[in-house]
C-alpha cells in the first residue's frame, strides 16, 4: 500500500515580493551613486505565490547592473537555497538628485551663472549621466541651446572650459593600491572634465597612458 506524503507549503503575497525586490535593487544602486534612488516593482502576474516551506531568498540575475528608468528584472526564487522558479518583473526606478535647472529662460549663447540657475532636487533618471551640480558654477559656461524655465541644465548642451585642454600641459599622478608612486609632466591628448578618462602622453618618453581627470591639469593613472 502506498501512502501519500504531505508537503508543507507557505504563501508569499505579491506585495511582499515587490517590497523585497525593490529593497534589494535600491541597496545595489545606492552603492554606486550618491543620489536618492527609489524603485517600484509595478506588477506581478499573481496575487500570491505558493512556495515550499522554508527560508525564501531572492536573487536578481538580470537588470541590477545599471539604473534604467523602466526595465524588466529577472529574479530567481530559492527556498532553503534550492531553486524554485524565475520571475520577470517590471520595475520603475527614480533617481532624485540636487541638480542645476534654469531659473528662467536661458537663451542660446547666454552665460550660465548662479543667477541664471537654481538647485533643485528632482528625478533625473532619464538624464542621470548628463546633469550638473552646483559646484560647476565656478567654471565659465554658456548655453549651446535655449533652456526653458525649470529645465534641467543638460551638460551635452553646455559649452564649458575644460579642466584639461587638448595639447595642454598636465601633471600625471601614477597610483598603485591607492598610493601615489610618482608624478611626471605630460601632455593631454584630448579635452577633459573632472571625472572623464583621457589619454595623456609622457613628455620625455612619448609613452601614452589612459587616466582620469581629477582636477585642473591633473590626471590620475592607475598602475
């Protein structure tokens, strides 16, 4: 005679899964940005999910490597470290940051100054790589296009004096394991702003390195 064996199960709600995945994504994104990140899982294909009894864990296997305003996240569910199923969940990500916006209409070729701008905390998820902070107001800038009142100052449309100028003299800092090993004089092979990566040439030996612009006429090269 064969007797049936009962298997204990547990119920996990859609709201619980949405919260768990959103919290995981926010934690991942917050490690890579100083902005305020808010993630919402907008839907699940169920109201609740039946899972085996045990410790439930979620692993985001696709969609956590880069902030995208709207995306599908692939999530694997495990119970007691045993794979159970995969979910594909739509997510909406907002990134709030203090950035420069136009205080009033800014005409093309007009100087972008402290008086012409405001600092406002807004969702920049659509332009996260192109926003400007208040610290750039120390530089000479002008508009390459007209900006409407309240519009984000998009750096792609801003003419700005570079921190490093093409063919200009730079000081190259060679760094290993976080410590400066040596500094030399070099020549920049491209314009660059702080944070940009450009090629620089050793003036004595004509050897070319790729480094990060860390200030006016200063480039850091990791070795």
